[in-house]
């Protein structure tokens, strides 16, 4: 039997329900020139019972917990496809995903590629609001795959792929998490490979988190960005500093509000109104009402992490592994 065109590698940790939804979406694909490599990363709630429930070429592996990056590396060692694809276990693919991917690869011939994430109509209001905050041009500058973006596109591991030639030259993901995917993207760029954003090959990204977990997540993103800028000199961009500027501005405007009878908060109200109107246009009134706090959490959480990381790494001169040891996985 000839090798499949695509090797789909999915790390999973304690998410059998989400994994079932992911496999359901793969079973509904109109083009199925793929194999699936499911890597269980030390889960207590395993997904192995799902394998025999699908008429799909699934290979299941269980390994000690070592993080999503190392689990993807493990999967790549087992893969036989011409292209290596990565999805998060909480993603769902539209039925024509691989049709669109095939068309784009034929037209553009990229070495590495990725697509955006979106919110499925069935997602909760909070999930849709968080999706808006993570993808809107008004909050992230479109760096997660928007058509309008303020930074060079960096494929992310929730929807990312590259040719075997890239893997042979670059290797796999590093032991940092989060941040292992933009780190790999920077290394791919540095090696001169062609990267493409395939807007039509999108996924529905479930993100089963509340606002408290969302704050912790974006805080980590802010911390990691400073580490990546240190690892990859010359990659620092203005867009990475904007949440910190926003955080400082919000703090200053609230401090001034005691002297201005609240008039200094008008810019924040206007910004919130802009987000609200944009979110209504793209979603619904209920989602827009939640999108405003989600967007402020996105910017403030990221800004806190970014500033803290700057202070520890660049002001105090600490190493990243000493300053933030929990961001690095150690094989067990």
C-alpha cells in the first residue's frame, strides 16, 4: 500500500469527548487521503476506546506526559505521509477541509502552511466571544490567520502542516509550551521555506475555557512572546507591544478618572463600543456583549505576561528556564 498524502497528528490529554467530535469530523471528510496518528500524552481519561468505532486509518499510541510539542514529535516519528498535519484535540474540521487544502497546495505549492480557526454555530456564547477576542483585528492584529494582519503569518499547531522535507531539515517542536508552534514557524522561515496562509482551510476551535482560564492562557502567551523574541533576534514587532501599551493606558485612565469625574474613561468606552459593533456584525447581540469583556481580558492578560517577562528576562537578566520553569516540559 502506498504512503498516504497526509499524516494527521493529534496529541490528546484527558479529552475523549472532544476527541470523539474531532474523529467524527474526520470521518465526514469528502477527501480521505490521510492516516491519523493519535498520541495520548499520559492521560488518565484515555481515548483508545474510540479507535475501533471508526472506519478510519487510526494508529493510537500512549506515552508518558511530556507536553503537546514532544507528543507531536513522537507522532512525526511514526508518520508515513508526504505532509505532516497538526490539529488540537478540541478542533472540528468542516467536511470539505481536505478538498480546500488540496486546491491550495496545488495552486501555491507551499512548504509549510496553516489556516485560521473559527467558532461553530453550536458553540456556547462564551466560546464564540473568546474566539472573537482571539481572532479579531481589533484585539490581536489578525496574527492568528486573519486576512488583515499586522505581522508575518506564523502557522499555529491547532491547524498547521508542512512537507516531510521541512521536517527532515528543521526537526520538530521544542519543549516550551505554549509557544512551541510560533518557535517552529520562525525556524521554518529562517531556513527559507515558503509559508502560506490557507484561509479556506479553517477549523472550528472549541476552546472549552471560562474567562478565568482565558486570562491565564493569554497571560502565558504574553510571557512566551518575550522568550521567542530572545530566541529569534529580529522577530520583535510593534504588534507584540500593543497589549502592554493598552494595559498601561487603561491603568492610567482609571487613575485619572478620580480627577476627571470619569471623563478619562471615554476612550475605553469608545473602544468597547467599536468591539461591540464589530462583534454584532460578525456574530450576535449576545456574543457581542460577552466579546467586550473577553477582548479586554485578552489584551490585559497578555500585557501582564509580556511586561512580567520583560522585567524578568531583559531587566533582571534571568534565563527563561529559571524565570518560568513551568513553561518547559521535561520528559518523564
